[in-house]
């Protein structure tokens, strides 16, 4: 369903003229991201997407369906393939951590604007830097221990969720953590059980309660987080 500019509050990644902003808003569509459409690659394949509400994990999978890289994007973040609509990014999958509403900018419609307004390339250029640090840090984390990989994703989720309470309740399952980290569910369970025995988290059905943020953050001491350190924002 199309929405007018009055109903959208977009965080643009570059300083754009009001005329271009209006043109972009006129072509935008608000979409829901929910089961069973989470593995539907159309959103990421067919344009740029702004997360208006919710929290989403975007994962790259290998041909064997093992997660090779994963980042968490929250409200106000951007993701998508806005450069080449013909290319396939079908190896990307979504994991919805909080119910998401995105504002979608379709590639075919963006191309029509680009034919008459070169300013749009300024926006495209700025979008290339939007999540780069997160992707690079995720690659570094994948060379670390199982504990570090799981804890890093928990902290990234904590950083982005908007419905956290005093106990930092995260509505994410161990299966979802397995999919985000590329670690077998049994191994994720072993890591989470150890964190629970240490009094850092409490495991509940379909969710995890972080009891001690500081001690959870301390698990990343000595880890190279020079590109993106989620602890700095918690």
C-alpha cells in the first residue's frame, strides 16, 4: 500500500533536496515482514528498504545453507540491493526479531528517477556505507570462539530491540541464534547453558532474559571489536 510523505518519517543517509525526497516518498511502499515470508528475498533483491519499526537480522548463507555472515538492523536502519535489480541476492535470509514494518523503494521505480535526476546517485553512494562496518565486524567475529560469536549477537540484539524491559527480555530462540551464527543448535545450547549457570542469562521458552548486561559484555574482553563494538552503545 502506497503512503504519502505525511505518513512517513525517513532517516535519509545523505542530505537530499526536498524535491528528490518527495519523489522517493511518492514511489515508496510500506510492507510488513512476517512469517512465512521471512525467507522471501524480494525485499532485499528488489530495492532499498528502511526499517520503520522492528528489528531484523539479515544473514548471508552459503550454498549449503550455513550462515556465513549476519548483522542485526533495527528501527531507522537500511538494507537492500539498490544498485542492480537484475542481480540475485537469494543467499540472503531474514530473521525477524521484533515485528518489522519496512518502507520499500523498488529498483524499477528508482531507475526512472535516475533517468532525470542524477542526485539520486548521491543517495545510492551513501547507502553503500550504511552497514559496511557491521558486515566487516561480523566477518571478524566468525573467526572467534563459539561463546564470543553467540554473545556478540546477543549484544547486537540488545542494542537494537525497542521493547526491552528492566530484565532485558529478548524474544529470540536458540534456533534463531543458531541460524544467525551458523553454529549448530546443540552447540548454541551448550553456550547458553553455561551463561545461565554463570547467572548472566535466564533461558525461557522462545526467549532469553539477560540478567547481567555488564557480565555479558565482559565476555568480549580481548576480542577485536575495532570496526563495530556494540558495547559502546549499550
